[in-house]
C-alpha cells in the first residue's frame, strides 16, 4: 500500500475524531445490528423483540424471556476484511424482571503499517513494515422489568465503549439507552432511545506517533485533533402484529421508523430530525422453520451525473428452531451491485430448556 494512502486513512479515520461538538455519525459500529433473525427483517424488530437479543434492540423486550438464554453471532464485511462478533447472555431474576450482558467487537486485524517504509535517507526498507489492528468494543449491561400497567414493560442499557487504533490512539466511552414496549389486543408497540443522554468517548492519542506523520501530506492534518467525541441520541419507534393460521402457520410483520436528531441523507430529512422507515415480515411453519424478508435504510443518493435517486437495503433470511436451539441466517443488502457489500450473517441462540 503506498505510504500516503495509509497515512490518509489513519489521519481521516483514527485521528479525525474532531470534536467537542456532537457528530452526525459516531460509534457507528453500534448501529449495525445483531441476530440474523432481526437482520433478515431489516432490523424492524423494536416492538416485537422478546429474547436475549432484545438487550440490543429494545431492552424492554427481555421481559419475554422465561429461562436463561445465550446468543452468538458472526458476520464479515467488505470481502472479509472487517469481522463483526457478538455474544449475549440473559437471565430472569423473577417473574417480572430480567438482566442481560452483551459484548460486541467490530475490527480489522493485521493492517500493514507502512508509515516508516521510507527511511531518513529516502530508501525503501521493507523491514520497517509492521502490523496493527483497529477494533471497536461495546460491553452492555441490560435490565428490564414488567410495570404494573398490564402489557407495559421498561428496559435500560448501560454501555461501556472501548475503541483502539493500534498504538496510535484509543478511547473509552459511556452511554445509556432506554426502551419501552406495550402489548394489547394482539398489537405490539415499541420505542427505543439510544444514547439518550448522548454518549461520550474520550480519546488518548500518542503524540509521538502523530508527530511522525503529521507533515506527511502537505497542507493537511497538521494539528492534533480534539479528544472528545459525542454521539447524538437516536429514536426508533415500531408497531408489530402476529397472526396464527390453522395452528401450523404464523405471520409476524413490523413497521419501524428510525430517527436521528440531525440532518442526514435519510429519505425524510430536515435540519432538526431525519428518519428512515423499515419493514420486516416473518413466515413460520409449526414454530420450526422460518422465512424472513425486509427492506430498510432508505437514503437519498446523488449519483455521479448529478441526478438523485432513492436507495434502500433489502434483506432476506431463514431460521430453524428445535427445542432450545435456534439457528438463523441472513443475507443483507442483496440489492447492492457490489459483491463486497453483501454480508452473510449467522447466529445461534440457546435456551436453557435444552439442558433441563
């Protein structure tokens, strides 16, 4: 990799955390999602989620757990360059409250560091090439409780965020999420407020390493960035309904609206709020086999010729359930023309009833 390409990548992604002002996009790895079943429905699950994965989608849904549950997921992005892994465990405390913990890692490993490829005499020295990794971690503790009003349940997340860019920079962050669900007359309503108090990441940058490359691109990236990064709140609202047909067939459908309190490329956008809809459907047979489909992430896209179009992300998935074992698969962004964007996602969920 040419030296100036890697330097630009480091300066723009790692150092450019500018910011004692809130940013439109921050800690974006936490917005990817978890659980292949949910992703097959285009992440439209905030109202209907009711298992261990609810700790991510809407902690209020954890109240639906009847026994201990464990979830695992693995996915790869950008032709297997970036790996995304997730694990979660939930445990009922009593008939009305549940706790859960989860860990997410999104990382790129073994990146070539060629910043010292050319020595002080202008000679290329391949012995100076080293490797480093960049990784984002999130540890979340969730609590959910059924409220006295029949059908109403509340949940909250406390999350610790750790981001590492080799030896160049690292940060610690903290944030809070709150969720609600209400079920009545066959309908399910959900609301999930992420980073409700804004999440704050405090960065520590190796100034010696920065000094080595600060003048590498003339006229660019000359100053050490600010070290405070603020993540703006987001709100996801959803409504869902399920139907059972002749005891063997089931249908679940949900419509969600994801809102950011800033102007973005979302299909609905203003200076104060932007929103993108998502809809997902799941067909089940004898509570054993499931087929899922969904579409979301509607964006206004300006093309190279200057014309505008609306882009969206269609997903599909399948699932299998036997006793306490749930295996799910999702293929996301199937409408994109770049094969590198396709993501094959596998997840596993185990219910403790399997061991009883």
